[in-house]
């Protein structure tokens, strides 16, 4: 495993090419990303226009302070022809008016900050909902390629990073430009040489800042990718913590985690050094500008070409001039982080969703389900199923058997429309299943997988009682059919007992019986049990098998299992071998005519 030092050395060695090359992406893609982002913001444009107007009003109020201060000094305090009482009256009146202006500015600014948080919060919520809904519609094959941690980080940190993008990219620069324009207009009108002194350092420093900051964005994108990878690995580790402890893998996982964290720390430091250099330049610039104004302004004052009020007002306006420029540059730095997150979010939103062009109405009754010469391969040239044909009828139990890897689960994935056959068709009552609406069609199929997938919540919630409209009495009957009623009754709160994440408060057998009950509660005309009884004891399996015989009425029941004792009483058994359907029949018949079935039976 490479050390953190070597990883960082590779990072630095490639920084001028591989890492910085990320920012060399085509401007067309960036423009497209920004356009998509603006489309996402379209429903909130009125809110952000209000925020922009409020920010501009507050700035105008604040800009009156130097002008008023200059008048205090040159128009009230310095003139000798005004009486003391007149000066005092002017000071109080103008000071009171200025105080009112500052209070108004603060009130407007407070409202703006609050409204900004509100608008950003609503935007992030809508974006997360949109992203979550989109992820739910991505094809299963694409979901399997994505890491769980990467999906979570896009829903959380990346979406959060987009909250201030419009503020930083449009509102803050727009307000800053307004302040700069007004400030420069006033300064030039008062004293052109001092205005040039106040603004003279800005262009070269902005250029230097831009050169540095534009190198930061690829680093932040790299950090985001590292964080997603780390989150995914951490999720895997704690999902399989039993195996980690059982095989003594704690030290290896700590070492792996430490290496990635060390690399991320060094990248953070690398980016922070670039930003710190910019901050240092700007922090040095502010007092130096003030010094130049004092020295050069003092010379003009001694010549009689400037007043004390001019010097003080210029000092105040120099800060007001440089601060918004610094904020614009700083915003650009933050924009790099946000744009990195934007690219990642939009990349996820750009993933294609499941095809759902079917419009046909579902049949009221199930007559037949047929596979017609179905061929399928996950990768080109590596077929999993080839030329498969068979017909399933209601009120019958079908078993699909075969050695591991012959395509049994793939058949169910095709039936669920998780994948589309490369050739051939699956038909329902004679119509291709692709002609039906995807969501409506999947309601016809209740699937129980080998992995007992449960969620943190109550037993009732995991049975989807609200969605199915099942009463407590009906749930009791369903639990009984799944051989789960007794253990649910013994839980502390019965149906309202919280079972924990992945149902960890239940035993393995209890989890599997509960997933079976959830499938039965769906009351679908097609019931698929994919190794659903593999983790149950023999007595539980026999009780469920007897109940299935009663439940098969008007249903197609499909069993996939390696335990042939479970399927020996099925109405029909389909035997698969090497991508093909070798034989169909009942138990006794297959023992005579199917070598594969006979071998599997003897191996029990």
C-alpha cells in the first residue's frame, strides 16, 4: 500500500498538469453547467432580486458616512465664521439623520441576511429532493456502479455548497461593483490624483489573485472525490463490521483511512497556502494604501489642494473601495468550491433514467406471463441467458433451480424490468411488459430477495401498512402466513416496535420472515421468492411452504432456491444449465430426464 508521503509527492508532481488540467475543461461545459444551475434557480429569481435590491439599498446608506464625515469636518468644524451654537445644532441634526440612515441600513441588512438564509434553504431542499428523485429513477446497473458514499456526499455536502453560489457569483459582485462605481465617481469628482492612489493597487493585485485562485478549483474537486470515496469505504466497513472484526481487519482499515485522510489534509494545506498568500497580499495592501493616502494627501494639503475632510473621507472610502474588491476576489475563491460541487451534482443529474415509455393499461386479471426467446448479457459477448422460452400461469407455484451463476436471479431482474432483454420479449397476457407504465407494472410483482432488506422504523412501517391500506387484523393474517406472527407478538411494542437500522434488533430468520410478510402485504398477483427461505430453519420453511399452497390462488408464485427439498412439491420446476433452460417438469419427472436436476438432488 503506498505511503501518504508518496501519495502527496505524486499529487505535487502532477499538480501543474494532471490536477490543474481539471480546470482546462472546455468552457462550453462550464457555461452549460452554469445555465443548468440558473434553470434550477429560476423559481427563486424573485427572492434573489429582492435580496439584491436590499443589499444595494444598504450599501447606498453606508456610502453616505464618508460624505457626511467630510462635511462635518470641512463644513461644520473647520469654518471659523460659524457660531458655536450653529455648529452644535448642525452636528446634532446631521448626526441624527446619519444615525437614522445607519439604523435603516442595519435593518435592511438584517432582513437581507435572514431572507438569504430562507431562500438558500428552500433552494437546497428543492435541489436535494430533485437529486433524490432522479437517483431513484437511475437504472439498477448504473446504481451498482456508483458508490454509496458518493451518492450521499452529493445529496449532502455538494448540495449544501451550492447554497451561496448565486450570492457569491452574482449578488455580492453586483453589490460590490455598485459600491466601487459610486465610490470611484465620488473620489474622482473630489480629487483625481488621490483617487488614482486609492485605486492604483487594485488591477495588478486582482490579476495576481485570479491567477492563484483559478488553480484552487481542481484541488477542491479532487478533495470532493476523495471524500466521496472515503465515505463509500466507511459505509462499507460499518455495514460489514462483523466481518471486519471477525477477520481482524481493523488495523488495515485504520491504515487505509489514515492514508486517505493524510492525503486530503495535504491537499487542504496546499489549497490553503494559495489562499493564504492572497489574503496576506490584501491584508498588507489595506494599510499601505492608507499610508499612501496620508502621505500624498498630506502633500496636497500643504499645497492647499486638499482639505482635512478630504483626507479623512479618502481614508474611509479607500477601505470601502478595497474591501468590495477583496470580497469579489474572495467570492471567486469560494465559487471554485461551489463550481466543483456543481459539476458533481450536475454529473449525477445528467445520468440517464430508466426508460418508461409504456402507456398501456394493466390487465384486470392475470392470464399468463411468458418469456419468449429471451437472450441477455451484462457485457457484450458474455451472455447470461440465451434463447429462453417458457410460460407461467396463475394459481401455480414455479421453482427455478440450477447451479450458481446460471442466470436464475437475472431472470427475475428482467421480469422486474431492472434490465431489458437484448433480444426476445417478456409478455403479460400477450403484451410486451415494456408497453406498461413502469411504476404501475412493478406493483404487479412482489419480490423477496436473499438479503433481508429492512429499514430503521417500526414493524408496521416496514410492512408498508399505510401504503397498502392494511388494517391491524389483516397484518396479523399476513404475518401468520409468513410465520412471523408469534415473534412480532412477543416484541415489546408489537407492530410498533422499532427494529433499528437494517433490522439489527431482529434475528436473521426474523428479518427474512418479515420481508416475506411485506411482500405478502403488497398483495401482488406475481410473488417472487429469490432464496427467501435460505436462512430459515427447516420447520419454519415447511410452515411457509404449506401456507404458500393456499396463497397461490390467482397468483403466480416463483421460487428460486438451491434447497431442492423446498421445491420438490412445486407445480412445475424449471432447470437451468449453462445459460439455457434444460428441462421443465415436476420433481419425479425431472429426476428421470434431467441430469442436472438429478445431480443437484443427490447433492442435497
